[in-house]
């Protein structure tokens, strides 16, 4: 898969250095993935929650942070839409962000 909006992940890792390793692992898994449908994500990320509008919610650093990504299965793109703390996550709609 191709990743879009890596800048958001890089900036978050700078601000929250404890998330750097988890984000690096997440990026590597996504880059090597070949997801064709929602069910393909779960073997790579068993704790992920697949949402409407082709969004996935991923736990970062044992669920200290949450990452929302939109997955375009047909064109093999994963677009990072949000990365943040639980408090920040509670203020967004993960299905439309």
C-alpha cells in the first residue's frame, strides 16, 4: 500500500517521542500490505476497528494514541486522516474526518 500524509505521522512522532517506534512499525506493516477489503486489515492489526467510509482506527503505543486512516482498497492507498490522544480523538468523528 502507498501511504499519504506521512508528514502528520512524522510531526506526531517528533512531538510524542514515545510513539515513534509504534508508528514506525505501523508504517512498515502498511507499506508491505496488500489489502483488498476491510477483512484483510485485521490479520495485520487484530485490534484495529474498521469503520464506515473505509476508515480504520488503529491503536498506537498500546492504545495510548489513536490513528484514523482512510483505505482506498482499489488504488492501494492509505491516507492518514488523524493521529492523536484519546482526548483529541473524542472531539472528532472518525467516520468523516
